[in-house]
C-alpha cells in the first residue's frame, strides 16, 4: 500500500517516486515467483495537489481503506514517501499494528518506539546523521554562536529537517542559537538577515533553496561578509530541480563534480532506462536529468528489503505472525541490506543511517577532495585528509572576532580594522558544490556499515586519521556516486 499524491510540486510526489516503487514490485515478482506475491495499491485522490492537502485528508483516506471493503492479505505494509502526513500515518498504522516503511520522512517521532512501534525508514535523509556531523564540525572548530536562516518559500522539508537539527544542537550545552525565518522576496530581507547575522555570530546555517542561498552569498559579498571572517553552512536534501542547482555558475557542465556521472554496473543502467520510461509514460513528466537519485533509490530499495525479510522469515519460520506489524518491524533493526541501488544500514530503532562525507573543493584543481567521513553507525568521524584553511597561519576562524561581533571591545576602539583570520566560505551540501573560492561539501553516500548505532553525541577528540595505506574509502565513494 502507498498513500500519496501525483501532482509534481514536491520531491515527495509519486510523480517523481512512483516509478521506483513500481519497478521494485515487478522485480520482487520475478525474483520470488511462487514464494511472494505482492499486490501494490495506491491510495490517491487526484484532487489533492500538495502536501498540505494530503495531510488534511490522510485520516479520512486511511480510515476509508481500513474500515471499508478490502482484500485481507497474509501480510500488509505501507511503503512510500511522506511529506507532512507522517505523524498521522504513523499514529493510525501503529494503532492498527500495520508495518510502515517511510522512504523520505526523518521525523524524530519515528525513533521513539513507544509511539512508532511498526515504523521503519529507508530514507537517506536522517536528522540524527546530519545533526551528528554538523555538531562534529562545530565542536571541532569551537564554533558555539550559531545563526540559522530558514527560507520559508522553499519546500517544507528544509524547515522540518533544519528545525530538528537545531533542536538537537540546542539541547547540547554550549551552543547559542539565533533563528530567522524569511521569504526573501526583496533585497531588503536578505540585507536584514545579514545584518542580524553580523551582530550575533560568524557561523550561518542556511536551510533553503539553492538559488536563494546563492543570492544570499552574493549580497553577503557586497556587504563585505565573505572576507574570511564568516562561515556559511548549508545542506541539500536531494539533487532536484525543485530544490535548485547548488553551484555557483548555473548551466556550466563543469560545475558538477566529475564523479557524479559514474555509473558502476549494467544493472543500474537498465534501471535508469526503466525509471525514465515510467516517469514519462505513467506520470507525464519530462525525462529526468538524473533518474537514479537518493529519494528514488530509497523507494526502490524499500520494497526490495521488505521482500528480502519476508523471504528470509518464510524460509526460517513459516508460522511467523506476518500480520503483526510490531514483530515484523523488529526483523529489520540493526542490520545491513544489499540492493541494486544501495547498501543500506538500518539502526537499532529501525532508521536508516547513511555515510556522510565532507569534501573540500580545491580552487586550483577544481576537484573535490574528501576530508572527513562520518560512518553510517555514527560511531566515528574519520579524517581522510587534512582540511586546508586559506588563512595566513593555516588556522580555522575563531568563534568570536578579537574585537567582538560589533568591534565593541575597548581594546579595539580607535582601530581602523578588526583582526580576523581568513578562511573560505563553507557549505555543507549533499551532492553539488558552490564555487566561491573555497567550499566544503557534505555529500551523502549510499554506503552502509553493519554496526549497531548508538544515540550519543560525537566529541571532537574522536576525529582521527585512518591507518596509513588504507584506501578503501576512496573506492567505496566512487563506486556509489551514481545515485
């Protein structure tokens, strides 16, 4: 079962992600013929055109299905993307003891098994992974005063994930957070946000559309705020036209990291062609530029891992209560799965944890060089190579300028300039780069470690270099760069 809508206003729409589910169901029918027989049903109201309308109608649509005439199967699961309706879907399916596999949502409630006993997530967008890595970076360079900007005109997901990340950072002692929510309709709003930022912090987290992020940095440059005294971090939820193109020069093919075009197997190429055909023929959309993206891969993989667990359990214990969503959900926890599009690690509460990499954009060579790697089990952040700071002494910037945020310290009065340490603009992105002198990139990788995750905070002292001579990370990163 899949609940959703088909209007193409959001990356969570089935218009974009439905092909992944459909192709996976057909793959299961071929692979497990005679053992597993999936019947995939969409719950769709074609009058619903956005996430808000779907959330408002979720209770009615699910209740109509549950209490109305329907085929009673040996096993039932809801698999697919969610937007704003995650909590309502989770509440009802938990009440009915039906397995729930979300392919997008990273709502923190899904980690609480008291409220979400039947839920699983194959989403590559998990707030705990991003929060761990954001905090690891902030702690490593002793940045404590943080200014966060939310672009409320972008897709709602940025507000959901950004708010969850800030909530975790706020609970950690030592961080001072300031937030602004703006629609960025006028230059005055950009300048107002920059002015507020300058008065309270030197580290800005930006959650919003790539084009508005670029414009934010353009105005920052005009205001003299890209002079090496300020840090800008951002994240891209998924490579998608709806989220913008996270590059500095739009339209230039060389803007993209060279490894993005690497597709490592014939199987993936076949899937790409099928995804493109379904997108055009079934949902009437133009041919996607990047058919195998992280969200599409998460939907395809979700169906496959459900089939994997079903087949394993049938072989081991045919008397297992498959209609019990709580018991079925437990079978996925703390283990890894291999699929055609990704290796997936599901942690001890049923949420996928991806590897996250921080890569440095080398302005001389134009190449992205991986610097830090956060393991999927959240146990460590490995230092793959040394970060290069463009300041004269090679040191990162301080949390507070020597003369204060407003040049207010008495020891600096009368001085024409305040002391700063020069460094480049930092960007925490998921798949593309911004070419502003020196940029850092957070790139999600569909690579998993079969280790148990633990819900604790990283400490900066845990960052260390891998043993000399190891190169396994490089080959793994390249191998999985296609999605």
